[in-house]
């Protein structure tokens, strides 16, 4: 909890079962004998000049996630332990910070400077470490020492829930050592398998895997600065050096990067991550450089260095094995490479979803007949797609421009109930129909939309100016369209597309 | 004006001339459109490695789209086509339909669409794309008058196109022609289907294409028809129609008028 007026008792309340209860409290409030879970009315009775704040669970979660972002600088494996805990898997990382003790000290001090009260501990298993933070913050327990370390702590420190803690106390098992001295089968029979597993993990017998927030990137390179950097040139230079290192390490294993993430750690704890994707594996550092330059140029909210970045990390979160191709003999392969490089550059700037290729879909409904898919991922599929062949020596039967949403038109009357209109008004202009072809009846897919959609009769129409429209009547003339009273109504007309 | 300054100017002029003639002398690869009169005016066909502008009124957007797609189909020759458009033009004029493109005889597999949010990003993407020689053609679709597309932007695109050999096609809907560095400039309108019985086959794309500007030849205005089977433009096909027989007992008015003029 962030500090503030430390000396005044203040509490945060949350609504629980229609009563306001204490969600969190500061040290001054704790000294007065208030406790978490106490109703607000009781607390007010004990201390009338209490400062009360409403809990904001979403903001708490956001803060925790921001802290987790910040903790990414120590290890890529950071897991959330809601409501206010974090697990860091520091296997193999501690030596980079001068050992476990130094790492723990650095972390606690840095978070303390940002105004957080932290209790932290290092142990062989995540459950053991969490138990330690509740009773002995700052302790480091070596592998095998878990049982001895937890021996004297009360059972509530395990965090197994109120019911189990009370049950254990009633059974006379007050400390974790007491519980550990009983045989596991007894504990399981009385308190369930879940608790006995938790206990085993706390005592270092087996470990529950943590679930990191982000998947572990395949390759990571990073650069730390004693003096924070803030200028664009320095940032660009750092990125291109990191790209060189990254490419060198990927090259050894014949890999290329498909997705890259650059994380900028600001001195004040804010972390900004920027991702770029590539249609095919990138194996050249200048390509990485260019993609990031495009992306950084086009950011809607530009990278704000504030007081500077003290660390920049470049990671390849998705990689692929690169197949070395013979380039010179096949110009076609080369062309496709150039095209996908271009697509990557444009996508880096304006977003991957804005560069699309088109795939045919097996349906008669005109607006669903084509699917737009991101070009970075579907270029090869689109180049080989099978499109329905057009009928020879027929004029086009589908319009060149199609409206996403058919636009309603006003049709004064139709001479034949089922027939096409003689004139219609679209976008406030009157069009006299000169030529008509149709109807082409397109029935909706009853097995997909639950039979709610109406049958459409499409007409190809040319007006007096030579403009060609694709209009349809939504619903059969009788028997499909009803007004509010259940009486048959006349169906609506729409322009769906325009022919060249 | 001092002599040194004059000589500096002269040398600059010489440089500019060399740059410009280099572009002209460079044997323009030209692609015949299929319409003989238009091809004659264009000196053999539409120039590759250049920018061509197609203008139209707001309501004629689809005719212009069809014409541009026809040009793109002619010049791109089985190479990929990049279609860059602004979000707004899709709302106004509808989205380019790949089924419709296939109906025109063009290959939707080769089309990559860039959905730019605004004019700036559309222009930037097209300058990038024109520099990529793997493409056959780049189509930039803009709606309405745009301040951002000025002479400088136009020059940039032309230079990029000359460098890579990619053809740039600008589709300017609901816009007025302004000075630019384009090789040709067209004004497009939809043309009527040929007269004939209502139930007869009609609806093949027909364009009333006016060549407003041509850097290396005359201008003109033609009715051009797109032949979906052969993927090229053609002269409007003539449809045989029953014509009333000429009256045998009277003089042909057309001939008599001709004779009168000769006499006068």
C-alpha cells in the first residue's frame, strides 16, 4: 500500500455482503486495534476520526501489474499472485545482480523508494517464499531448509483460508511445525488433499509451477545504463546494437525472429513495451532496425523518456527456423521476399490488421464471400487460393464496389409486386431505371443465422446516366416481412453495390 | 547578376536538364491498352514507371475504379498489386469487392490491400510501395480534395516510380484536377450500355474516358469498353440493329447537304 499521511489512522473499505468492511489499513490504524475484515461501523466506534477511502479493486490490480512490469528487469518469469503478491522465478538470474541477498535488497529498496511497503523473501518453492513474506520478510532460505525455517510460524501464515486455520487451531496444531509433525494421511483425511499439497509445497516437498504473465521469449538481449538515456539518437543506437547481438545469437541456431518486443524501462518505474511482427523470419539486424524505426515514428502516443531509460531490452518472442534458399535461380522467391518485407514495413507503421490479403469463403452471401486476413500471416495462402471461375462472355455478375452495410433506398412503387422498381431514390438523388436484369434470388443460410435473415432478390440495374447498381429487396413480397401488429408489410429495398 | 552566379545557374540548369532528359530518354516501357485510338494518343500504350491520375465526380467512383483496375491489370503483368485506400473512401464509395474484381477477369490473389486511416499514412505507404520493385502496380485511392497531396508529394511519387519501374495509379474521387507531375491524367464517367433489347446481354463495363493531359502526346475522349474475357480495353462493340430502309423516292439528305457545302 502506498504511504501518505503515515501518522493518521486511515483505512480502505470495500462492500462485502452488503456491509462495508475494512479492506486495507495503515500502521496507525493497526495500532488502534483495527483489523482487516472488521465492519466499518465497529471501526468508527473505536476511532471516530478515522480517514476512510473506497477500495478500487481494478486500480489495485493495475498497480500490481505495473509493478510486475517493472519486476521484468530482474527475470522474465514474473507471475501474479492476486490480490497483492508477485512471484519471481529468479533461477539463474541472481548472479547478475550480485547474488540472492543483493538482488532482494535492490528490489525491496527500489520499490520502497517508489512508495510501496514491500515484504519479500527467497526460498526454494513459491509457497514457502510466500509464507515467509507474511512472517519473516527479507529472509533467504536455502534448498532443504524450508521445514526448519517455517517450523515456528502460525498456521495462518500458510494462507489456506480461515476455515482451515481455525480447524487446525482447534485441533491444537498451532504452528506449521505442529502440522508437519502429523502424518500426511491424517491431514488429508481431515482438511482435504488441497491443503496437504499446499503444506508439502511449503515444506519444500515438490513445487507448484508458477504461471508467468508472459511466455518466456526465445531470445533476450538487454542493455543497462548507469546514466539513463533519453535522446532519440541514443535510443536508436541502443536498439540497433541490441539487434546486432540478438541476430548473432539467433544465427548460431539458424533461427529468425517473427515477433520482436522492445521494452523500455524508465527510471521512475514505468515500462513501455513495443512489439513488431514480421511476415517471415527476420535474419538481418538492419531489418529489425528499420521495423522499429517505422513503429516508433508512427506511435500515437510517442515514447516518453521522462527522466530517461535505465534499461532497454530486446526480445524475440516468436522465432522460426530459417530455411536457406537458393536466391539467384528463382526470381519469384526473391520477389515474394521483397513484397513481404514491404508488407512488414507498412504493417509496423499502420498496424498489422490494416494490411490485408483476400481469401474466398464458401458462401453465397455476398458480404461474406470474401474474408480479409492480415497479409503478414496469410500472404502465401492468399497467393494460392482457389477463386470461383467467372462465366465466359458474361458481363460481371458481382459489383466492383460493395457497401459494408447495404444502404436503404426509397422505391415509390413496383409495377409487378415481385418485380424491380422503375425509379428509386438513393442518397437524395432520383435514379430512373433504364435496364434491369434479375431477380437473382439469394436465400440466407438458415443453418447459420438461426433462420432470422430474409431471402433477398437481387437486380442488376442501369440508370439513365449509365450508372449500374446492384439493388435487392429484403424479403419475399408476401409472407416474410411483418409489421409490429403481425400484418404483412412491404419489404425494404437496398443498394448493396455498384458495378463499373 | 554576377558572372559567377550566372555560371552557377547555368550549370544547375544543365544538371536539371540532364535529370529530366534521363527520365524521358529512358525507353518507357509501354503497355497497349487495346483501344487503338487511345493507344495512338499514348504513343503505343500506358507508360510504366510513371504516375497516372484518374479523376471522377463523386457519383462516378465505381466507373473510375473499374478503369483504374483495368489499367492496373494491363500494366502489372501477373505481379502483385498494392491497393492503398483511405478509410473514408470506403464509407463513401463502398469497399473494393474481390468477387467483383474476379468478374472483371482480374486476379484477386495478387491484390494486397492497405487500409490507411488518413491521407498522410496513405501517401507515406504509397511512396514506400512505389520504391519496391517486386510490385506490378500501386493504386492510391483518395477521396475528395486533399491539401496533403501537393506538387511535392506528387514529385516524390514520380521519382519513386521512375527509380523502381513500378507504375503508380492515382484514383481521385470527387476531386478537381490540379497541377502535378503525372504522366497522364484522365477524367472518367460511366457510359451507357449500347442500345438494344432490354433482355439482351448488357452491363459490360463501358467508360467515357477523357484524356485531359498527356505529357508525350495529344489528348482525347473515347468510349472504351473493358473486355472481361481478354482482360483488355476495346472500342465499343457495334451492335447490329434494324435500321429503317432509306426511302428510294427521295434524295438522301446527308448527301445533299454535303453537295451543298461543296457548291457554296
